[in-house]
C-alpha cells in the first residue's frame, strides 16, 4: 500500500507537469485521474497534452529502490458535443477510457455516440442475464453421441439454452460472453453441472441403458479454485458414478497455462471423471503437453467434419486429428455430422463416436 500510494503521488506530479497552468487535474479514486483542459475548441488541440501525459507515465518510476513500469489509458470527451455538464462529460470520458483500455495499454480514445449505445446494450444484457439466473430461465438440452461401431447411443452432451422472455430460445453464442463478463458463469456453470448429473442419474434409475454425459466447462470455470469440489459435490449428491461424467474443455483453455492445466486435469482424473478436448483443431495445442495430459477423448471441430465433402482442407485436418487421437489412445468424436456422406467419411477414417443433426438435434429430456 505504501508503494502504491507513492506511485499515485508520482503519477499526479507527472500529469500536472504535462498540462498547462490553467488546466485542472483531479484524482477521481483508485488509479483514475481526470484532467479538465480549458479554452479548447477542437480535438486536435487536446492531442499534444494527451501524448505528453501518456509518454510521461510510460517512463520507469523508481520507488524504494524498485523500478516500476506503468502505462495509462485515456478517454476524451469534448464540451458541449459529448455532454452539457460535468457529470455527462465524465461519463462519456469514462466510456471512452474503457474502450481505449480494451484496445491495449498506452492508448487514447475520443468518445463516440456508439459507445453510449454499446454501454446501454451491455447494461440491458447484464440486467437480463441476472434476471434469467434468478428466475430459472436457463435450461439444458441434450444431443446423443453414437458409437460408430455398434450404432448405439453411448452418451449425450448437455447444451445450455436461454429461454429469453422476448427473444425466445437462445443458444450460447448470444449470452456466454455476457455470463463471463458479468461474473455469472461460475454460478450458471454449477447449475449446469448439477442439472446434467441429475438428468443422467434419472435415466439410469429408470433402467435406460447406462450412458455418460458431457458437460462443457469454460476457461473461467476452469480457473475456479472450487471447481473440483463442485464436481465432487454434484457426483455425491446425485449418486452418479464419476465415470459417467465427461468434462469438456477447449484447447485455448488448456494452453493458457499448460502446467497448471495439467495439474488440474490430474486432479479431475483422480475424481474418476472423463476428460475431453472440445472443438479440437481450432486452437494451438502443444503436442508435448497433449501427450502428458490425462485425456480420454478428442472432439473434432464441426467445421472440419462438415467440410470433408467439399474437397478442401477439412478432410486432411480431420484425418490428422483422428491419427493423433488414435496414437494417444483416445476416443475420437466427430461433431456436427449432418449428412450421410460426412458419416461415411468419419466412419471410414477411424472415428469412434459421432454426434450431429443427422442423428438428432439437441432436445429437452422429455422429448428424447
């Protein structure tokens, strides 16, 4: 805290040194500062001051014998175009600042009306997702997975849907990013895990042929220190044997920190659940780490499967994934199979399991 306070003092000193005598510098709170430039009528008059501030704050700061590197993001609002009073100007500058920050450090951004529209849209989405979580608007649908050797259903993948009161049934494309951005993904993910385990347990209880269930886990969920405990808890509460639960993770999720990911995967295997890499072929996997990861299955991304009939690169890539999976002793799953031609291709090239619209669309449990 002491070093942080001294850094803030130094930042304030540098900002004051970069502006003119008639300008105002204020600390709004935390590490946010505001600068009011008086007598400015055009945007081009602002830029020399902004560039001096950015360059000044980019210089190394030495505090207590330690060198500290810092950078700044600047949002700019003009009077009266972007606001008729201080509150409106600060709000506009704040939106522009976050836009600059999302573009990379050490940058500035002028406010545009589209930012206000985007902020309002994001606020509406956040409110709707929080309401959906509270009111139970999320639901699961299930898509069968077929063993290509026997033709029998050996499992299902649980897929999340949102029954939006105004827009109808929505796929994850429309809301997963929002759940992650607004800090709701772990709560919803825990509900998905619990509900999926309950569903497959209920199928077992009515003496349907035993099948496993695949549950997708996002990168944020994978970083949740309570993930293992939540999985254990869901299995214990539903009395579902762990070998009937398959956790599906993306390549990018595992490759962001392969060593940490490997340790967590080994914990998952100790629990007894299966582990699959979903949408394989769309990320940047290290073959060394893939060899070391305790995996059970590779799922070929549906774009490769659906392009095998088009004489493009989809077929060779799918073939390489199948060969890789076989050499690693893994089950290879073809996702997105929609035609007899695609089915024949993946079967002839060694895939073990297939799922897609050719067999069934994702459906509610009562209609399966």
